[in-house]
């Protein structure tokens, strides 16, 4: 079963207020792609670098690359929806 629904947590909404407009647009493009084509197809797009996160605090989380400096972290919730939980500015492997 593929996933076509994306929601933003309150934290992600607050994070989006702090990022440049082009980062918001890139995240919206990812959401639009998911809602149109489904998660399994969007994961094939190399530009997003969709990958599972490592570490005890990040188990079950994945990230997408919005550019070299920004990542969006997401989970798949129990209802089968994607929850974008955080948008972060990172240095190499700071997350």
C-alpha cells in the first residue's frame, strides 16, 4: 500500500517560518509529488535523498534533502500518513 497523505506537525510548521522561501517551496514540491505519485515513486527521485536516520533518538525516522543545508525529518504514523516532524538546518552529519 502506498502513501499519498502528508501532514505537518506543529513543530514543522514553526520550523517553516524560519527557513528561506525556496526551502518552503521545495518541501511543498515534495508534498505535491507524494500526493500525486505516492511515496514509493517519490523515493526513487535522487534529488530528495530520502534515507532512514540512524541513532537511538531517530529510530523510525527518515529524512529528505531540501538542499545542502536543510533537511526535513518525517515518520510514517499508525494511520499510514506521513508526518513531517521537523525541518532543520544541518552541517555535515549534525543530525
